[in-house]
C-alpha cells in the first residue's frame, strides 16, 4: 500500500512516516512545506506550487496532517494553509483516483465547549472559537463532501 503523508516533517507526521517506512507492506511518501532531511519527504506548498500533485501518482491513502496548527493562527493563514490547501488536496486526490483521505481535525472545532459539561457526540453542533477551529470545520465538511 502506498501512503502519502502531508506534514511529514512535523511531530506526528514524522513519527507516522518513520513507523510506516520500516514496514515492508508500505511505500511511504511525505510532503512538507519545509525541507526535511529524508529523500522521500519532499517540499510542497499546496498554495504556491501546483506541481506538488505529481506525488499523488500511485497513492492509495493520504494522511493529511499539514496545515497551520496554531490556535492563534491568523485568518489569512488558516484560509491559505488549512482551507485552500485541503480543498486543493481533495480535488487532486479525486483527480488522481486516491481512494481514501484520512484528515486530522482538532478539538478546536468544539472550542466553545472547553469549559462546559456539554456532551460531545455526533449530534453536538460545532462551535469553533478561532480561525483555526473554523478552518478545521471547513476541512471536515470538505472531506464529507468528497466522500
């Protein structure tokens, strides 16, 4: 199985990349916005370089961890690095026939419930309180649309 990991140079992305990379049943490719010291982790900026989609050839699964993960992210950063990047990723994945995208979301989608005893389940309405949470809600809904 060929797995592509976005954000492969980040904390969780690199752990997952290194774990799968030693398993013989996986081929792993990584993408990150910054250079990473590994020959199979490539620099890709979804917003500036349309050529990054070439790395989707033959990919079975994308684990999408890339984005601005800061709760204090500005609106412009959340739009560019989370919403626009994820939308581009889904469009290219569909075009290239990638069968599955695993999206990392965030508890900030439910940020308004941080200091409450409100139940969290499938019927709980979202309540982002910052640009990051709102962008992750957009990413979840984009995934639902493409599914």
